[in-house]
């Protein structure tokens, strides 16, 4: 069981607020997608969950325990840029995490333990569709294959939480759909918790069981940096009623991460079209409307 609690998190750089009053609880086996305009603080929130950043105030807890100040193996991460070692084969890229975790050369797995690690790595590569490529180097793999390798690299550490920072943004539509199927399959079979940042509204609705929109509630045109972003919308979706992966709409293609008004309007239409798939709505924008 893995529950993530974000408790009243604020984050500022110098005197500039980026996030403010961010609070959310993600129960075990949640697939949480985070949307928001460019510069809203989506990736900052993910880096805080990873411990690459520390909150200015507030805290993040996993299973009731505050997270460490440094990244730990309980949280795996896959970035948009392929985070693999170019000088290692696919197999060695997957094996390197447990080897480094073991410490120095003398404590690394040897003999039977190394064969066991190799078998685990090969099995994971098979699981992500790279069983035929264990001896290939990253330069010999396509972009989608390199992302599959990065996912296997993260999964071998058996993280409680898998963090994804726009991992499919650079892929062509067909490869992206294939990766969506892969990540949903891994999520369902491994019963893990996933938090994924994306600017693709369709991706958020077709993958997520929980969708968070991070944006500014308060905005001063004379001082645009005066306020930080918070969770403006919080949707809980029925995973059995999400839109199918093959659905592509013109709305999605027209959405611009750099145009917050466009993203807000299209998000509202997707929410409306989701109908009974939306189990619960929350967030600062809903509270402000109620007030």
C-alpha cells in the first residue's frame, strides 16, 4: 500500500512564488496526471515529489512518513529526454541501478546473484517489448524504444511510486499510443502508484484515474509573478469509463500549453464530455465558484 500526501506545500525561488497552498492525497494504485499551462509549476511539483526540490514550506509524506531530502529508490522517474547511458547496452542499462545501489565494487552482485540480476533485467526488457534488443546500444534504438528502456531502468528498482515528466512528448502519435498501452499495462499488473506530468489533455483523460490541473487562481496583470499556482481542478475518474486510447479530437490538437485560456477551455470541454466517468470534482476553482 502506497499513499502520497501533499500537505499545504509552498515553493518560491528567491521572492517569486511558484506553488502555493498545494494539498492533495493520492491513495494506493492511483494514476495521477498533472496538467497546467507552461510555467505553472507542474515539473516543480514533480521534482518536489522526487526530492530534487524541497518545499519552501509544507511537506510531502509517503505512507505517513515525510520523504527524504534526497531522491531514494522508493520513487522511480522517467523524463522526456531519454535518461539512459549511451555507452551501455540495453541489458546493462537496466542492471546498473541495482549494481550502484549495492555500493562499491566489492559489494556488487557476483556469481549466482549477478545471474539472478541479469535474468530480472532480461525479463523486464521482455516485459516492455525489448526482449529482442538486450545487446543493442541506445543509439541503435528508436525514440520509443529508448523510452521503454528508461521505464525498465526505473522499474527494476521496484519503486513504490513511478514519476513521469512528459515522457511521451517527443514521440510520434503512433508510438505514443503504443507507450500509453504499455504504461497502463505496467500500472495495472504491478499495482503501482504513478504521477505523470503532461501538457496533452487527451493523454491525461485516457490514462489518469485522477487529474490535477495546476494553475493560478489569483492573477495581478501589473505583477504577474506575485502569486503562485495551486490545484485549481481535481477530478477523480472511473478507470472503466475513461476514453479509449485510440480517440483523437481536434480539441486536443488545438490546445496550447502556452495559452492558459485555451487549455482551461478545452479542459472544461473534456470534463463535460467525460460525463459519468467523472466520479468527483474538487480544487480551488470549484471552491471559488461555490463561494
